C-alpha cells in the first residue's frame, strides 16, 4: 500500500482509499512519470525498428516480384510454344518441357498431370524393354534400371536392380584389370599405376589396390625428380624436342644444316627420358647425311646417345 497526495486538499491518502478522509474528494489514479514514459517510448521505437528491418527483405521481394513474375510468364509462354511443336509420341521431350513448366508455375495442376502422364509412359516403355533383355546382359540392364531410377527415385526396387548389375560389371572389370596387371612387368611403373588406379575405381573396398597404386606413384615421383621435367615436342610442326635440338646444335659439324624429320614419343628408361629422332645435316665433306639415334635426357639435357639399333623403333 502506498500514500498519494489528494488533488483537492493536499492531504496524504492511501492509494486504496475511495475518498480523502479530510475533504471527501476522490483521489485520481497515479500518472506515469517522465522516466516511465521515456522507457516506454524507447521500447516502442526499438520494437518498430526490429519489425521494419525484418520486413525489409519481404518488402524488397514484393517490389521486385512484378518483374520476376513477368519474366516467368514470358518463359512459360515460350515453353508452351515449344510443347505445341513436339509430337505427343516424343514422351521424353514432353516430360522435360512439362518439368520446366512445373518449376515456373508449381501451382498449375495441369502441368503436373502432364508431367506424370509422360513419366508413366516412359516407365512402361522401359519396363517392356527390360523384359526383352537377358539377365546376362549386365550393361544394358544396368543402363535401363538407371533410367528407371532417374524417373522414379523413390522406387527402391529400381535402385537395387541398378546396383546389382553395376556390381556385376565392376567385378567383371576388376577381373579383366587383374589379368592385365599379371601381364605387366613390375618395372613398368606407369602402366602398373594406371591399372591399380582403375582397380581402385572398380573395387574401392580393396585396400591392396590403393597400397599398390601409392607404391608405384611414389616410384614415379622419385624418378621424375631425378629425371627432371618430361620432354615436350616443340616447334611449328611439333616433331622435335628442344633438348635434342640443343644437343645437335652443340655437336653437329654444321648446326645450321640440321633438320629433324621425326621423333618418337617419350619413353622412360632406367637412366632418364628416352626419345628416338631421325635427322639430317651436312658432314665434314659438305654432303647431306641422314641419321637416327636414341637420346637419353635428364634434367633438360641429353646425357647419352645410342644408335638406332639399341632399342625397338616405335
């Protein structure tokens, strides 16, 4: 209970009293002070600011909506024009067009109905094709169930069938790759690396494939550091290697007469990158002669030259 001042006589009166005991006047209810009013005003302004800020995105959306709606309407008209050009027998094209129309106008039940109609047609056709394919044709079955699963992602049966045939194909591919690996010498690091990379894809659950891949990859990386950059063919006709050309320019009797006719691809030998080149140039008597040699390249320079008979020309 609080005491308040009587508005008439100034006597102190209980806030719960119905009248002043001195003058009998009815006391007025207490008013808000300056601080109470200020706090309420600040609170209202803060609330109004938060609401205005949160509605800003909606306001911008409303402002930009007319232009976006017009754009969607234009695209919708264009797609409907395309639909008229497509024969009803082209189920896939019609389904794709109605799928785009559904995205532009999700509330249009007609588009959804047409999309479902053509999807059902495609599904029935694919199921008829599946029945004609023997179970032993794993690849065709896999592809058909892949299309069916794309049409009906919620169909667990299609997904299981797809995975079943994919697993069969992976095992077949794995067996082929393992047979190839058995024929490749362990000294051919690049081929072994490529084969084990393919085996990792065919059967990612086999840790031995990754281990072998990393083994050969490490061998190649260490050798590449020793060999230097892989030689690349240069020149307008891209038939020669800069390392070979620089070597011949340094060692030939008449460097200006040197012309390289052809070069092999780059091979990997134990001592460096290996390339074979056929070239011609003038000898000490001024006559043009043709030669062929194998060049071993390491760290950008020719370190060894062998006759054409040293390796099989490829």
